[in-house]
C-alpha cells in the first residue's frame, strides 16, 4: 500500500529565532531509492510553480507562476543547476499558473516536452507563452485521465482532465499523482469540489503524503471528503501575501487541520523544499521563529 503519512508535525511560531533550518521527516521500513527526489514549491506570489528534480538529473517543472514571476522561476532553475527541463506541465492556461513560463521558454534552458490540459487559450499572457513554446518547435501533449508517465525514476498518473472536458479551465486542470518509491505527491491545479467529487466517484488514486492544495486555498476546493481520501500528512498552499481573493480561506485552513495535515504556505514560509529517498520525506525551511515540534 502507498504511504500517505507516517507521522504528523505541527510547527508553532511565536518566538523569534532567526536563520534556523527546520528538518521535518516521515519514514517507513521500505528500502530507499538509489536517487533522491527534491520537490520545490517556488514562491511566485499569487500563483503556482513547482520543480521536481532528481539527483540523477531529471527535471520536471509544473506551472510557472504569473508573468512577473518568470524571472524568479528562471533564476531558481539556474540556481538549482537545471541544465535541461525534461517536461513542463501546464496545469491550465490561467496567467497565475503559466504566465511565468514565457520567461522559461525565452531562457537558454532547453525544454524537451510539454504536457497541458488540452484546452485552447485566448488571453494575451497565454498566447505569449504559446508563441514562446512554438518558437522552440515544441508541440504540447494533452493529458487525459488514465494516462501514466515515467520520467526517469518519477512516475506520474493523470487523474484529470476527463476524456470529456467540463469546459471550465479550473475544473479541467491537470491533476497529477506523482510517485517516487513509497512517497506520493498530489498536484491539483485549481480544481474545485465538482472535480474532486468526480475523482472520488471514479475511485481515482489520490492518496498522497504531500498535497499541493487546490486553487491557493479557495473555499470552493479541498472538501472534507476529498481530504479524507487524500489523507495528506503535509499540505502546501502556494499563495501571495495580501492577495485580493482572501486566499487561503479560513474554511479551507480549518478543513486541512481537521484532516490532520501540517500546513505550509509560500506567503509565510517562502519557497518550500521537500526531499524523498522513496521512503523518507524531509522538509527544509527557514524559520524566523518557532517552538519545539509536537508530534501527533
């Protein structure tokens, strides 16, 4: 059985201790992978971008944040020594998810393949990204529920979009369950409770140790029944400080806590990185202040 969690951790932050690095981990008895997977949830403000990077050189970029975050994403890729992006996954063509990919396609970093949700785009930000992709001679491959990918030691199962699209860009987001050994990560784009219900009704495998919270913590996503099925030990909310949408909403935060997830937020924690050897998850974050961890 895949492991969603082996321990839960709570971080409290009322005491100022500058520059402390915090390592959080879960473990199981399964033999570890020969390589290590690092998953970085990049702080792009109000948007999404995540880099999956294995120690043997496989690089997968999921979304690129808004247009103004493009240079940040490129700088992060360069900082991490990304010399080739094996796959760019565009969850859906809203600007806060793919706008920054324009800078990626304009950079000197080679891109081998692109996966998207199969939907046409019409906004200027999306059309600019499309032009940059086509200038590289790239033709994106539409993702459909039921497909599986193998990117080196990384496996990825597509749970959404459905063969017949809903017709709503958020609900038609690419949902990926990424596997690495016994560790699973669920990337949900901006799906809402409608698609969550569809996935549950289909019996789609969604259990995961790490959940990228859908739609930046909107109240219209992360239903209690969906969270019960995912059973995340950790929830990451990619969100901008002081955003005009009120993300993440208190309702969603309450549901995540009730599900037993340790919540991380890019607006408060900055870029978040978790590493997996296939049996152990280790988080590395810079804390401004915290109290001793409490394990439940």
